[in-house]
C-alpha cells in the first residue's frame, strides 16, 4: 500500500468509498469539505492506494491556526482491518505537524460516532462530549529522538 496526496482523478473512487461507508446526508457534507479543502491545500487530503493502484481509503484534514481537524476517514470495506485507517491517520498527523499544527480535534457527531473506539485506540480522548482531541507533543518527541 502507498499513501499520496489526492488528485482530481481520484474523485470517483473516493466518492464510491464514502458512499459505501457513510449516510447520504454525510456524503454531501463530505464532498463540501473535500472541495473546500482542495481549494486551500491538496496536501491535507490523503488517499491510500493498493499495490495494484486501486484507491482503498481516504482522509481529509483542515487547519485553523495551530489546530488540525480530521474529516471523512473511510477505508473500502474489502480492505478494512489491515492497517490502512491507521496509516492514513498517522500520515495526516505527520503532515499537520510539519505545517505547525499542535493539536487535532475531531467533532463527534452521528457520522463519526462509529469511529470513536478506533480513534481512542490511536491515542485520541474526549475533551468534551462533542470532541475528540490529541496533542501532537508525542510526535515532536519522536522526531527529536
Ligand atoms: C474505522 C476505519 C476507518 C478503520 O480503518 P481500518 O483500516 O479498518 O483500521 P485498522 O486496520 O487501521 O485498525 C487499527 C486498529 O483499530 C481497530 N479498529 C478498526 N476499526 C475499528 C472500529 N470501528 N472500532 C474499534 N476499533 C477498530 C482494529 O482492530 C485495529 O486494532 P489492532 O491494531 O489492535 O489490530 C474503517 O474501518 C472504516 O472506514 N469504517 C467505516 C468508516 C465510516 O463510516 N466513515 C465515514 C465517516 S464520515
């Protein structure tokens, strides 16, 4: 598997994955977030590609000052539980860190509720009932050592 920045030619494949994993309302919201972010910074939209060049997962990040936000993480159902989601999250954390982000927030809503235990597994914790949070301090320590 390899990770790379989103290209316009990925739109169809990524949309298909979101269709398989999210509700119809979420799909529209997801496309809105995607197009807004592509206009600002394509580096924060990452896709995972299988060895035979199929798009198998995607995540969208946005930034506000030194806070980063995750949206729309989804892995194709045939490729779940093989480490793809973890790799996407770690890659986006690393890109955020290089851009000066100090913490990541994830809004807890109907769409992300089912991802809560996955994110907790990766070190995110509830800072309130509607938000998961992770400080990127640990990433900094890893980079220094
Ligand atoms: C949740 C999701 C992103 C995880 O990605 P993945 O590639 O399947 O996960 P990984 O293989 O990286 O799993 C990493 C760990 O998290 C655990 N995990 C995976 N999915 C999980 C879930 N839904 N809940 C709890 N733990 C989960 C795995 O067991 C694994 O644990 P291990 O390291 O001890 O083996 C993926 O299953 C998915 O896309 N689900 C649908 C998402 C969705 O609806 N997105 C739209 C939201 S807007």
